[in-house]
């Protein structure tokens, strides 16, 4: 019974971490994109 609870908490933590990593990757990708192609260049 205790093992199951431990596994569930581990899984929950991993899922939350994955979401955080996903958000960080999105931010990093957008930042990189802005450096490569500044917003002004995209409009023109």
C-alpha cells in the first residue's frame, strides 16, 4: 500500500517537472527565435 502511494507521488512530480521543462523550452525557443529573427524583420 505504501509503495503505491510513493509511486503515485513520484509520477505526479515527474509530470509537473515535464510541464515546467516544456514551458522553459517554449521560452528558450521563442527567445532564440527573437534573436535569430527580430520581430521587426518578421513584419517586413
